[in-house]
């Protein structure tokens, strides 16, 4: 199966799109958003039905962000076990979106789906409008799963294992201190034991960790829909957008890479399967363009997200909640 000549088959139609909410009166900012939420009823129910809710034209200022997040994400979580480069910008667990080069596409994924703990909601806030591009694509996980060729679904049906090699401060990728936002080894060990990881501290102060078998898809806890829910392509060298990472994967065995992934039995995942998953997610995605002051909340289980390339000074902030 090649990327250029494969037959595109879907057993579901991509007619889904995010729900947009706009001001219903003259008020803007946090007060206008508060009024709109009151008119909409229970926001949890709305998000479950819509999967993605985009708040347009409220002109929320960054100084109002805490107030708005208290309405939409009252219990904000730390980015514990995160693999993406981010900067924490506020005490209330607010981060920059993934800091990859602007020319790169970030493929579709559900945040922290490789871990045993993941957020149920994500909030995105546009602090600076991109010069061009920079949309956040979102994809319905049920459609994504239904779009995959049967042989690919069959290969993933038994689940997958993720492996990570985290250095102590000097090396490729993130350190274990950055990944777990702590310098306390006991805290890290407690997290890994809770998640049933196999792990060991290395002689140079790094951390080697292998997950138990994780499912490739799960059922949404409210709707019961089956959704594609893993980050195999983000851990697999075939789908990496970083030339240095791809070159590294050619000279190092998988067990020495900063991160890698296998099928449940330890066998490698074929490159073409990973690329098939990667490409289908992006093909099915609906782009959400950004203007300063816009917000978006997504159901992190129902929907995957990514990032389109951009020019200019795009700045999007992210927060997460259970």
C-alpha cells in the first residue's frame, strides 16, 4: 500500500464539523462569554454532543483568560508525562501549544493517549493571530477509526506498547524532569507504578520506561462510541516530520531512541500502516482558523487535534482538565 496510489475507502461520511458560539448581545470578553454559556445550558452536555465548541468574536483578552477558564475548565491539570515541547506561562497550568517549527504539520492525536492518565477536555486560546495558516485541525475519532483499512485495524486490534528513554538534562528530546514537571524521583516512580510501566533508572541518570499494552481505540465514556485513541504515529519514525529524528532512527536500534512504539507482541509496526493512519487523520480533519481572542474547547477522547503550518507570530495557549 503506497501513499500515492492507495484507494481511499470510508465506511463513514465526513459531514461532522465543530459547533460555533457567537455573542448573543453587545457584551464581549469574559462577560459576553458568560452570557452565551448561560443561554446554552449545561456546557458539558453541549460539548458531548458537539465534540468541539469554538467561541468566535468574543474578543477575550489574555488578562481575562483565568476568568474564562474557570467557566470552561475549572480543574486544570499539569502536563504530566507530556512529550511535546511546551512552556508553562501561568501558575494555573496554562501552556504554550506545541513549540515545533512553524513550517511543520503536527499530525492528529489525542492528548496523552499514550499514558494511563489523559485530560477529558482541552481549551485553546488564540493570543496572537497567525500571519497565515496555523489552523488547528480537528478530527472525529469515530470517523477516523471507521476510515482505516481493515488490515490496519486488525494489526492494531491487540493494542500497542510505547517506550521512552528520558535523559537527565542533556540529550535528545525531553528530560524526565521536564516530562514529569518534577525533580523528585519518588514522584516519578509512583506515577509509573500506578500506570504499570516497566521502568529503570539508567547509569547516566536517565529513565527507561515501557508501557503496558495500551488500546489503539477505546469507547467514549459517555456516548459509548468507539474512537481511534493512540499516538502510534507520533512515536514511530516513519511519520516523524523532523529530519534529524528520522536520521537518528536509521542509525539507532528502537530501544535506544527517545521514543518508539511496537505492536502488543513486540513486533514492529509496518511503516505503511503508520502512514495510513497519519494520512487518514489529516484528510478527515476540519480546520479551525484562529483570530486573536477566539477560544476552542474539545472533547479530548472524541476528537483528535493537530496543527497546520503557518507564518508570522502565531501564539496559541492550551489548558487541560479532567
